[in-house]
């Protein structure tokens, strides 16, 4: 009897992992499509608001310096802002996203540009409670300054993964 309960418990847990992996794939494909096609409505649908992270907001605002508009938006991305502008990535980052395949993420060779090899990475937390997709300079081919990576974090909330933050490191 004990073995039966243990087998059922393992089967339920394995089923949950497969379901979450399928949800990760579905969410990432929707994210990739939304960004590449500038479909802000689709991106809004897979996001939880407010989205945290100064890097994401800095890419969306128009003031110079960006801090002026960032302060107006309370350093967060609202659904009202995102529905009208979802241009987070520059041209090289878009190329990296376009060539990135969730099914072959280990085969990510990157794209060389301006002294850097830009790559993307998808990582899933051990318990699948969140996953992150990052893009940025992973290898310097010249001595340059000021490179960074953007990290998009999706958290598992009420049975779906939602974009919750966009931060920069570098």
C-alpha cells in the first residue's frame, strides 16, 4: 500500500513538472513572438503588473535623461505603458532572440558585434517557480566598457508564467 501511494505521489509530481515545462515553452514562445513582432498586447497578456526593473523601463521612456520619465512611472512598467511600447531590445539583441530556440538552447553560438559575442540563455529555477531569459555580451573580443545583460524573469503565478521583472546586469 505504501509503495502505491509513493508511486502515485511520484507520478503526480512528474506530471506537474511536465506541465510546467510545457507552460515554460508556451510562455517563452509567446514572449519571443511578441517581442519580435512588436505585439505589445500579446506581451501585456503574459505579464503581471507592475513589472519591476529599471533597465526595462529605461528602454521604454523617452526623456533625456531617462530618470525624469522613470520617476514619473514610479520606476515600474505599467500595463498602460507596455501596451503602447514594448521595444526593450536593440537590434543585436533582437537578432539573438530571433536565432534563439528554446528547443536547442544549448546550441546558442551567439552573434559577434562591436567587440562582443552576444548570447542568450534560458534558465529554470530548480523548483520551476520561475524562469529567466537573458541576453547580452557574454564574451569580449575587444577591450570595451559598458556592456551589460538584460534579464527577463517570469514567475509561476496561478498556473501560468508571467513576466514580473526586467533588470540589467553589467
